[in-house]
C-alpha cells in the first residue's frame, strides 16, 4: 500500500487498481461517457447550425466551413490515433527485455503448444 492506500494487482487476467475507492474500470467508463457526451454536444451543435434551426443567417463561407468540420474532425482524430500507435510501437520495439525473460516466455509458449 502506498501513500494513497492504492492496491495494484499486476500480471493477473484483469488489472485492478483501487485508488481512493474507485476501480480503474470505473474511471475508464467515466472517461468514455464524458467523451460520448462531448461528441453528442458537438454533433447536435453542428446539426443545429447547418440546418439553421436557430434562424441565424450564416454567410456562404461560414456554411462551407461548417459542412467540412466533421471531415476535419475525423482526419485530426485519425492523425492522433496513428501518432499514438506509432509512438507505442516505437516504445515497444526499443524496450530492453532481459534475454532470460525472453527464453522463459519461449519455453512457456512451447509448453502450451505453440511451436516456432
């Protein structure tokens, strides 16, 4: 137990980290709900502005920019995801793993029936 009374069980099938009474899965679900709410808010705002439900008179330039916003959001999200994956791959491939751990993993996989 650390200073905050946290308990982390690593290496099990499920990773549970209890920090101040909140499970990690609960924190992830809260983040997911927040992201979905934000997406719903942005989407509904976009629909209201493009349809003209508020009666606002937008210039032609504003309407053209407004119509392209979902595509820009999609492209920027894809770039972020690609960058995250590339960074994770770079960190994964440059990690220093002791040769003994690699051999133990190889023996364990062969024991379970996976042959190289």
